[in-house]
């Protein structure tokens, strides 16, 4: 996901010496089946004192004794289970930050996010807000964070969003759906344990995996493409095709999709996503459609912009026997369409990446509305 990561190209002014982005990356990562058991060893040296807990923000899908017994809790550490049924919100971040501040005399040693894109984004935002004054909504945008976040660790339990590598945390605020894009957003440590993805329901596996696939298509066909993005995007695309179009053993498939997510995230980090993401943000803002399925709902209708990608996508849908819901935009009012169009067009970099600098002449509000009406 994690779209508006970077305005790479937009920051380049031809008449002035080219300015390239100085891009933060995750400095430490562990990959491998069962590596979650190493988490205690990773956290121990980062513990500030016995009064400064680690706070684990965990998808409530894992709210069971078997999971809790595996979390390396010490002293006053706490697990907070959170539902990922809805996209993460700025008010939710503020409430978590207040709760943690009120419950502990010291700032935590760190925040550990365990879950899909929603939990990974919430954990990043909470780590930032615990060390920066004010409300989460004040930091939605580019490079508005002044002080480093608390130490934060990301542990994805589903593959595809790329939230584990991105320098943004996409939040639904009172006025917009937009990321907190900053050099401090990126995780300090990521732990990639493919075993977590064993229990993902099939449709969710597909939709979230397609988020990665669409990252690749939008990055590789975009005008912002460069060798950095391309090298990651091509690898991620190759892995997606193996996972979704070939019959490979389940364990290999889990490993490969986890790496596809990582590489897809790296690819868009140094380029940008495109039309499916811009429209999916509109759907999500107005109707609360979740990111992965929202991308799929839009992408199926984008043949004219991404012919090869959409053909592959339809093959994948068929192979896995996935039926996308229909009639999502039936019964919407003109005002509803205007809201979605405004949210979508607000993400200018995505359109510029997809259609070039004169995108406004190619994509008019009327044309965009007709595209939404197909969904
Ligand atoms: Zn995405």
C-alpha cells in the first residue's frame, strides 16, 4: 500500500541541479520461518528500564493463550489487542497514545506492531506520537514530524501491503486519508516470520497479495520509474507470478509472498503507485472499503491503463476462484462521487506517475466518475 510515500519526481526542478531523495530504510531485519522466537533477544538490549515497558499492539485475530504465551513479556510490558476490521484512524492513534501516557510513569522502551497493514501503520503512528506533541492528524502529510519516534518493531502477519518497509503510515483523519510520511516513520527493526501467514483466510490472502501485485504494476509502468524501483519491482512481480499463477509448495509460497511484499514496498518507495491506489483511497474514504479489496475492485476495470497487468490479474482471480463483490457504487449520490473524486485527485503524484505531467487533461472528473460507476 503506502502510496504517497514519496514525491521523488515532483521534487525535481529541471532548471536547478537535480535533488534526489535521501531515503530511509529499515536498518535491521530478521527473516525466516519461526524467527518470532528470537524477539525476546532482539528487545532485551533496547529495554530502557524495568519501568519502561514494551507495548505490543496486536491484531485481535491472535487473541488466544497459545499466542500470548509466545510473546516475550517482562516487567510491566503490555499486549493491546486491536481489531483490524477497519482502516486505522487518527483518533484511534490519539486514544492509544493517551492510554499509554496515563498508564505508565515512563515512556515505553518501544512499540511492537504485530498484524497486517492496519496494525503495522497504527504501531508506527503511536511510536511517532509518543515522542511528538499534538494530535496524529497534525502530522498527516510530508515531513511534518520533528522528533524521532520511539523505537518500533514491525512484525507482519499477512503479506502484501509493504507497510513493513514504507516511510509512511496511512491514516483516516477527520478531513483526509493521508499518510504520516517522514524519515522517522520507518521501522527500526522488522521481523519477517512467514509462519504467521499460515492462518490467513484465503480471500484476505488474495486481496492483500494483490496489493503487492498492483504496487508492482503501478510502479513498473509509471513515469517515475527508475533503476532503483525497477530492480525491486521486477523481482516482486516475478515472485507474485510464482505465488499466484504457479503451483508451488505452501511453505515456499509463504516465504516468497513475504519477500514480494518487501520488494514491492521498496519499489514504490522510490517511485510511486498509480490509478488503482488513487481511486481505492476514494472508496476507502467514503465507504470504508479496505485497501486490498478496494485496489482489486478498481484494478479489474483499468485495462486501458494497465492492459498486461489487468490480464494477469484476471488470470489470478480465476485460478483462485475469487468472486469480487459488485454494485459497490450503486446508489451513490452525486455528492458521494464528488467526495471520492476529490480524495482521488488530491493524490496528484499518483496521477502524474500513471499518466504523466499533463494528467489533468487526460483524466477529467467526468471520466473518473464513469470509472467509479463501474465498481
Ligand atoms: Zn497498496
